[in-house]
């Protein structure tokens, strides 16, 4: 059953109650004043930058792994540009 932004399960407990409480507390802000639109946008940008940073680190690790595997193939006498198909 859906009641506004809160979903109520069969047991009657609100599943999103804690997240709503957290959002309400966040909206008040650190100084006790309400947060305006620019503050919300700044928070969104900060969260996106954090996610981008995590993805860049993952990409860096994957590129490093690919280079290690290419070097291993070369050391074993193979051509790293040759595709191998497993049957």
C-alpha cells in the first residue's frame, strides 16, 4: 500500500520512515536554517563528483590490469592484438 512517499507493508511498518526522517533532518541544515535550491544543487554536484571519482579509480585499475595481461601475453610469446575464440 502506498501512502504519499511512504510505502506501508502488510505488518503496517513504514519502510521509508528512516529515510524521510533523515531527509527532514538534512533539510534543516547545519545552522538550523532551511536549505535553499542552490544548496541542494551543490550537494547533488558533490555527490556526482564523488561517484565520478570512484569510477575513475575503477577505470584506472582496469586499465592497469589490461596492460599487465598484455605484457604477460607478450612475455609468453603471443600477440596481444590476436583474438582467441574458445569453443
